C-alpha cells in the first residue's frame, strides 16, 4: 500500500491564498456540502477506468479534504480518504493508487476472452449490450431483421422456399426494416374503388403454364434496382413498370430506365420521399410532368438520416400536344440526354389471376401492392408464402408493412404427388443479391400477401415521332 500525504495541499497555503480563491473555494464548498447527496460518479460504470487522476494529481489526501480534487470528464473527482466512505466521488484510480486494492462495484464482463468494465458496450446483431455493474452483459431485446432461428426454421420446414442471411440487413431491427425498406402507402378508399379494367378474356385465350416478360421482350425488361435504406418503393416500382412498358411499346426504339430519384426528389406534393409515398401520386407525376432516365438523374441513397430527400434537380415545361421538355441539364454531368418520358393514366386490373396474366402477356409487367411480413426479408429462393415460424414469438417479432413491386411473369412447379404450385415472378427493389437475382416467386391465385388485390397497368406516351427521333439517337450513337 502506498499512501502519499506529502503532496496534499498544505493548510497554510490554503489560509494565505483564501482571499484569492474565495470564489473558487465557495463553489467547491457548495459542491462539497452536496457531496454525500450527489449521485455517485460511478453509477452506470466508471467511464474512464484506466485514467490516472490521483496519480497525476501527485497523490492522495488523508481524512476529508474538500480541495483534494481533480477534473474528471465534465465534473470533478476526489482523492481524499473521505471519498471512500460514500464510494460516490472517488477518482477511478483512487482504490488502486491510494489504497492498492480493487475498486468496489465495478463490474468486469467477459467476452471472447477479453475483459470489459461496467458501462462498456458492444453490438450483437441489432441489439446494444452493456456491461452491467454486476459483471453481466445486459442486452436490448429488439426483434432483428435477421434472426438466425427464423432462417433455420424456414430452411428446416417444408415451406417451399429457402431463407438466407443478408449482410445489408444484419444489424437492423425489424422495425427499421419495415420503416426503411418498404415505403408504399396503402391506396385511399377512393383509389381502391377505382374501376377495374376488363381485359376481356376470350374463351379461346390460352394462357401458357409459364411466361416470363424477360424472355418475350429481351432487352426491354429492366434489372431490379436497390432502394437501400430509403422507403421509396412507391417510386421504384412505378419507375420500373413505366420503363418496361415504354420499352415494349416503342418496340425497343427507346429502352429508358426511368429515374426513381427524379420522383423521390421532385414529386413531393403529398409524398414522403424516402419516408413512403403513394403510387397514384407517382403516376400522376409521370403523366403530367414526366421523368428523365436513371443515368441522367442517378439514384443517391440517403447516407445519414434515412428519410432525407435531395433537392429537386429536374423540371420540365410543356412543348404542346401534352409533351414536355426538360428545363435543366442532367444532374449527372456526363449525360446529355435529358429527354422527358411520360405515361398515360394508369388503369387498375381486376384481381382475377387470369386477367392479370393476360395483361402481362399482352402488354408487359404490372405494378402490384403487397404486404411484407418479417420472414420476407430473408427470402432467398423458391415460391414464397408467409410462414408461421414467428407465430410462437412475442408480438414484436411479427410485423408487416405495405410495399409495391413489379410482376413480370408466372409459372407452375409440379410436386411429387402430381399437384402443382402456381407462382408469380416479381421484381423487388432490394438489389440483385437479394432473392433470385433481385426477383422472387410468390404463390399465385390465392392473393398471397394481398399481391393480387391492387394491380396496375399503364401505357407510355409514345408517338411515331418519338420512335423516329429516338431511333435516330441510337443510330447516331453507334457511329460515334
Ligand atoms: C475503502 O474501501 C475499500 C473497498 O470498499 C475497503 O476495503 C477499505 O477498507 C476502505 N478503506 C478505508 C480507509 O476506508
Ligand atoms: C449474417 O451475416 C453477418 C455478416 O454479414 C454475420 O455477422 C452474422 O453472424 C450472420 N448471421 C447469421 C444468422 O448467419
């Protein structure tokens, strides 16, 4: 034990300089009267367990010495023996330096063979764990987007689809997944009551067992994009369906990948940008204002706050006959093609499976709204159906939110017993490493996750002149 009393403030010095220090002393004394009442400095853990305070001060003081202090973070700590009485305001190294003993009430937690002190933390998936004063880790109990037991239960069960871990989802809570990865508001009652268009299935209409837009219209069906942590599926699904439809309808003379960012940043009336939006608003904007291509106005996923939306960098003006022209250059300064693409008003399809199929086969991919449940995030392959693997867990593990996607085709898988499982092929907007190259298959004909409840088709606004002009562009470019 090493006690050094020599370096304590001599009381003579205190008396001599008292008048100069009056203010300081008063403050310290007033703090001192509260000393025993003050909440212990070390509650919640010694925040600087390796700091050398008493040692740097030059030593420890006997008895009670109210000036035997050292600045400690945003307050002060003491090196007098009195501090030991309340164990409230001693400096972190008081016990070791002044008494040569282990500090009391400091939890030491173990993790991977390392020692951590009270108050130190680490992150376990989506939960923060803190070393408690009892020496035990105390972890938050949030439901995570990636739960290994959910993945295992899906893969062990006979659900018809496989689950996988996704590093981009690991560490997020389920609530964050619902809040940042979806982003389509349920259509209002008026919109939901929109008249359904009758496709008019003739008796002679034969629908194949399998159909894939990408095979019927090669080069005209666009690859799935990644919305990142931006709840704007309203903009992604709308832009994707419009892109495919314009490419198909123009017979490949134009194959624009339309810009979701143009919608997110500029279609802001009654829209929430990366905090969710409405597809009817998105279609209104595409029809009345139009958008440029993704290459012209590239997507910029939010970095800091997931709900941030960049300033609108593209406007258009009317050039007659309902057509519009951009009034600004492309935000991407390497791109000079700021053509504005527009759509006609969208139309709602019936929820009849066959009519949706006929529409896709005749005119191209459609937009669909769906409810996304907790297990959908870990979908890897197969024919998705919402499972019961989380049913026995507390309610915070079972959540859902509204999303929108693009249906591009359908098919049927034969089971061993001769029955078959029908599915839709749909494109998501969670990047190409998710699901089956960014696509997923989902049960068809049973309104799984309400995917058949609200389905939308649309026409691009294309004239013969467009086809000629754009054809010319392509032609010229080839010879540059
Ligand atoms: C100070 O506290 C420690 C730990 O609680 C105790 O072992 C020790 O006897 C105390 N010393 C004095 C001088 O009060
Ligand atoms: C998922 O991947 C992350 C890293 O990408 C890894 O840290 C984590 O342990 C994995 N989780 C499961 C359940 O496999």
